[in-house]
C-alpha cells in the first residue's frame, strides 16, 4: 500500500545534506564563475546531432531502443511502449541558450505512452514540453509531485516513493533512490522527492535511468536488487566539485556507480545541452575516457550517443546485445 503523507520534506540516505551551502560558498562559486567566463571557456565542441531514424521510431512497437534527445531526455521503446524521460525541449534554461538543438523535434515525436520524471528541477521537468508532448501519456512521478501536476491538468499521474513499483503494459517501473534535492519556487524545497527509474520489461533489456545524483551507496543497493543491462548515467554539471559533488556525480564517479550497478552498458547523459555549471562537454568526455581506460572498463561497454542517435538491441549469443543505429 502506498504511503500517504502531508507536506513531508524529503531527504537523502544517510541524512546527506545537499545544496545547504552558506552564502560565503555561493559567493566563492560566483567569483570563480566570473573568472572562468573571462578566461573564455571553450564550448565550441558540443555534442553533434545526427538525423534521427524517424520512420523506425514512429512505427516501432517491437524492438527495444534508446534514443537520446538531449540532456536527460530520452525516448525509450520497450514492450510496445513509447517512454519519455524528463521531457525538456526548452531552447533556454534561465539566461543560457541551449548548446545543441534537441535530437528529435517535439513535432516529430511518436505519441508517448509513459513519461518518467526524476525530480522537479526545471532542467528535468519543463511544463510546456510536457504539455505539447503528444499521446495519452501516463506520468510516473516522485512522491509529493502529483498534486502540482494535477493542478496543471495532468490527470493521469501516479506518484511513487523509493522502491515502489508501477506496472504499465509489459513493463514494471521501479522508483529508486538518488542523492539530490529539489525546488521550483522559494517555498517548496524538498516537498517532492527525487530518484531514478528502473524499467523491467517482460522480455528485453532492463534499463536504469539515474536522473540526477551525487555518488552514494544507493547505487550498490540498486545493483543488488536489479539485473541492469543499460545504465543511463549523468556525467555533467560537476564543476566546481567542492560545490557540486554532493548533488552531481563527476565522470569518474559515474563510472564508479556503473560498476556498483553491475550494468552491462553505460550511456552518458546530462551534458552538452545546457551550461549548468563550469564544466564543458569536451572536458566531461575527456575525463570519462581517461577514467574508463584507468579503470580497465572495456571500450565496447560505453555507448556515447549523439543527439538523435538510437541504441538498438537484438538477440545474439549474448541476450540483449546492443548496437547503435548506424548498423540498421
């Protein structure tokens, strides 16, 4: 039975405090950012866009696939369902223009059956994008967020606490822990929860979407509960690490989490779309590759998707073997 709570403020495992920086630390980061801006940090090497295979994506109801649209937004096709994670097609985030356009335009998206929300921060939940996304979509959201979405007209919304499940079609969706925080206005800090989603189809790959998180022991807990084929992991918005590490994993920590999860494939996300911190897309990828080599993780276990690119699966000697869309 789902727990009913009133105005609960949510927290992290081990009572980890996130985004409780004093004014002095915020001032230090602001001064560092100004210095870095003046030194002209290089954002010229952005994530490329490829032509999406719209004919396949709009008609596919049988083959598992993962398509990166940008930031934390994916189109995931499992068991005949079109699943969209953290829908953000916004061209701006606050005062910053998007670095690269979405991999699929909203008007070209197939009708969505299920939308997964990891938490309510604006770069993970863009109301206009959600409203314009076609389809009779069911929203699966963290505990505490349903009422906010219901008031905006999204009636088919189910909220879950950590480790709770919801069954849709042939897929079981499990809401799992993350180390983060949330706020959309000055009064609602941590009044809704945050987390990741594990998608378990009756047949096909099990996919873990991490949302936003700092590095924490929960990755090991998730890895012990589920047999994960694909881990969609954030690698951006980590710099400066003295300020960001509690809420955003670095590329090296993302790979540590991947090993904790015991997943088969790693797909990086949460980089290359918006300037949310001081790191650049190239820095994130360079650090990811250096750490992969240092940690002796085979190169073929990392899938560096471009915006609009699709990861597809076929049965081979190794069940749920992945391939990129260029082989299709």
